[in-house]
C-alpha cells in the first residue's frame, strides 16, 4: 500500500542523508534501527521541517535506511555490470500537461523524454543517463517494470522513486536476481516531486 501522506525532505540538511547512509553500512542494523530512526528524527528536526506526525516520519526514515542498506549490499555486483536500465518517475516532470512533449509508448506504458524544457528535472536526469549509456524509461508507476524487463537482457537497474515504490521494485528485482541501485525522492506526491541530482549522478 502506498503512503497515505506526502512528505518533503528537501529542507533537511544533507548531513542527515549522510548519517542514514553511514548507519546503513553497520552490521546488525535491524537490531538498532528503531532507536536510531527516532534519534535522527529528533536530532535533525524532521517533524518540524516536514510537518509529519512521528509515526509517518518513522515510516519514511525506516524505508530510507532499508534502501541505503540494500544499495550497499548490491553495490559490488552492480559495478560489474554494463547493460543497464534507468527508471525515472513521470511525476518529477516540470509539466504534467500538454506542455510536456514526452512521447508515450503504450506497449511499455512509459514516456520518452524529448528534452523540451532545460530546467526540467527529468530532462536533466534523462540526459545524464543517456550520456552514460543507460536505456532510460520514464514511468507512471512501478507496475511497468516487469513488462520492460521481460525479454531485455539488462544486467542491472537504477530506479528513482518514492521509498514505497522502491521497496516494491526491490522485491521484484531480487526475485529475478537483478542487481540495482535506488535513488529515493526527497518530495513525493502526484506532481512536482523531487530528487537530488547530485545523488543521482553519483549513483549512476
């Protein structure tokens, strides 16, 4: 089930994400995670900056820690791959109407960026991915992933999505044995979602 709330972590200090990544690298993470999550929520003033109730903040941070840990566990295998797919969220496009010139492929239920707006986050991410040799897909949802992967010999995947969608995609990718790296959204919702472009580049 998707989050029943929206979150915005764009105002949170970058050191917060470094702290999460550092903690995710520790052994025995699941024995310590509850206390850690509550401590970082308090230390980095997550509730005040996001307006989230504690239970919702805990859910998001808990998912982020798990995502960072899974990224680390797949990193070595991921780095050995060459033929990769990149999945981007359509909700991070600058425009969600006819001003966006992205072409929709009904067979795969994905969009192809036409680079119509220089300041569009998806335009920038698509260009970076294409320059690095990724086959790039802009998805309306994670349910498109199995259809895209079927019959294509990708060796690895990078996905950008909200933490909940990443969790669902990770389960499928682990079932089929495909290494991956994930970039969680900093702001979710149905439009104007956002992710950190620097983190995205480093992940690729």
